[in-house]
């Protein structure tokens, strides 16, 4: 069996990679270039709004380098989880960028688009038919929660990517896809060991994060019927058994088991050997197909609209008494909001954070310092944008002037900018941590072909 | 009194999806690894993180000299009361714990 080489330029498109290393990678004659477009790691906003976390300019520039490398090597180029969240709108966004670049570079291309977004009625039918099961922990699912979600995606696995390969496309733009499947799909199709295919994919999914030099980006994974080799492509990056094995721990709740569509991988018996100073050989992972074919679902819903205010306290007396000050201010504001806006405390949420004190860890903070200043961040959330703005405007003068006791000079704190309130718009919440059982892997996915 | 962070090579924490956080303690050598396997107990870690110890998963990975803890987030990533979306500052609590 001929080995299968997958070139992974970086952990995600938009974060940058070493162009010289990419060039070295191409010289190694890979069979495919595979890169991820994102995940849930940046928070619920991307999926909730169906937009990219990364700038279009960064994505376009990096995609241009990859399209040029693909043209030079005459191999397929695949991106999974287009535009961070992998909604249909983000697959179309990547297509738009690809078409612009094809024209600029004078390339003729066949593009396969894999759509992974789910319609609410389809999810409801599957929910009623008991085809949706919870992972642990999961929000309590019901029909009204499904209705509240702005976007729901299913994570594609290797099977859906195989269907894309069959189209003979030069470029595959996949919606939400398991980070590993874009890498494992080709070796699996070419007959590499399934355990090694998934294990190598997991190791390389963040690019050179499995090496001594994470920011260099580019790694090459070579798969065969017994295992895989992984090598960093930058001159200044080295893969060692420790750097490679340690990556199994990264962002993984269980360091031995990885759940994927159609089964799970177990690396308990994997062995890592150095081949030379920068290349590692890995064997021993096993693949266990499941009885049912399940794909993971992700969804986000709107929980409200936010407005924030920031005030800076430099006066030592107020810095020392900031907790008492905030409690008094908060209680006073709740009465004012009731009196002037006729709102109960259940209609909105008022959250004060003390920057310089415990704003990162909250109640978990164990250390007490002696800060020269404290930033008080006030976050207002309600069901309506106007209400949040109104509450923030009501708070504004008191945040500036609220005295600790009645018998003292009115203080004036520091507002760092004007306007003081910042409307943050819609805020979202992840609302699904579930599996969807499919009879056929393509049941929840669609492929469309376009030519440019 | 020294801290766990002074004893080991590195401690890091990170989201493992929006619903879990995982903390990796890289011990650096076998002696430290063996010592921590015996002397770092789950209840102390759970109390530090204010979670139920029943929800704390512990993995001892001898070949890497790593002890790993994973647990469901008290607050889902990015919810309005979340303070650290990537959960990457939480490991500092373990670094600073007395050991």
C-alpha cells in the first residue's frame, strides 16, 4: 500500500503560518492540503450569529497562499468548519472568497460545498422520534428550545468528506466538520489503519501545536496500514515523542478516547518513537465502530441583549471599600430601575465585576492584593436592546458619582471614554450538546458543486 | 510552604468543548509524578474549583508524567455569567495551591 500524506498548514485558517514551511510541505509531495476553519472554542457568538471570528482579509490572504500551493501541487484542498462556525452562510462566504481568488489567480476550479446546517423542523422530527440523545452535561432539550435557536449544525465526519472526494472537486468547502475528519478522511479512504488515521488526525488538527514551535503552523502526516509519521515543516520546529503525545491531552476531556461520527478511537496502547530529531512514528491506536451512526449537534440561541459600562476607581478610600460601594450602588440602582422603568429584577440582569481584584476567577479567587486602582465593569442584560441601553443610561450618572455614605463630598470617578455605555447587541448561549442518530451518513448533509 | 506550581514543570487549563474544562499537570519527572499521584487528592482539587468531587475525572498518564483533571463547567462557555471563555486562567489556581 502506498502511504497517504496530509499537509496541515495550521490549526485554523486566519491564525497565520510560515510560508517557507508550507513550501517545504509541498516539496514533500502531499496527497491533500487540509485545514480547519474553526470550532466552538471562541464562544457562542459565531454560531449564534452565523459569522466568522477571523477577519475576511486574514482568511483571504491565507487562503490565497493555499490555493496557489494547491495549483502548484495539483492536489485537493479542503477546509472544514468554514467561517469558524460552519453554518451554510459561512460555506457560501468561503465560496465567495474562493471565487474572487480564482479570478485573481486565473485558476479554473471545481468546488464542492458540504452543507451541515440543520432545519428546526428536521431536528424536531428527530427529537420526537427519539433519534437525539444527550451527551454529558447537556441543556434540557424540548421543542421550544429548538425554536429559540438561531443556528443548528451537525458535525460531519469522514463519511461525508468521502462523498465530497467522489465529486473530484479541486477544493472542498465543508460546513461544520469534526476537526479530525478533514485529515483522517483521505487516509481512511486509501486503506490506512483506521486507528492511526484518526490518531494522526487528532495529533495534527492544531498544526504545529504538536511540535516544539506552535506558531510555525505547518505539519505533514504520513499514514500507512500500521501507523503514521508526523513531522513539522518549519526549520525551527521539532516533533518529539513528548510534544506529539502531549497533544492528545489538548482540549480533550479524556486523554485516551476520542468520540467521532461512527465510532470512537482509543489511544491507550499507542507508542511514540523518534525517527529523527524532528519526526515521530506512532502506532497502536485502535478504532471501534459504533452500532449506530451518530453525529454531534451544536446549536446556539439568543439569551438577551447586552450593554456594558466601565468606570475606574483610583481614589484609595473607594478602592479599599469597592465591594461595599458596589453592593450599595447595585441595591440603589435596582430601586431606581423599578421606580423609573417599572422593571422587576427578573426582567434584567445586572452584573458587576471588579477588574484588578477578582474579575477573572470570581468566587474562586484565593489571592488578595493591594491594587492602586480598580475597574468596575457593569454588564446589563435584558430581553430587549432598548431596555439594556436605557438601564445603562440610568446607571451612568450614579456610576460616576455614587458616594459611599451620605455625609461626604460627591465623588467623581474616571470614565475612560464617551459614550460610556457600549451596546454589545445580541448575546447567545450554546444550547445543544447532543447526538443525532442517522440511518445514512448523508441524511443530514447536502453537497453542491460549482465551477469557476 | 511551597506551591504545586513550584513543584512541577507546567500546569495548563483549557476548554474541552463548551461544556467541559480540562487541566493538565506536567510533572516533568517520575519522582515528582509519583509524589503528586499519591499526595494530590481529588477532594482538595474539587474544593479549590468549587465543584462536586463526583464530577471530577482524574487521569494518571505515566508515560507523559502527567496528571489530568476534567470536569463539567459550572457555567457553560460564553454564558452571561462566564468570566473566562477559554477556561485557560483556571489552571493558575492549581499552580498557586499549597503543596
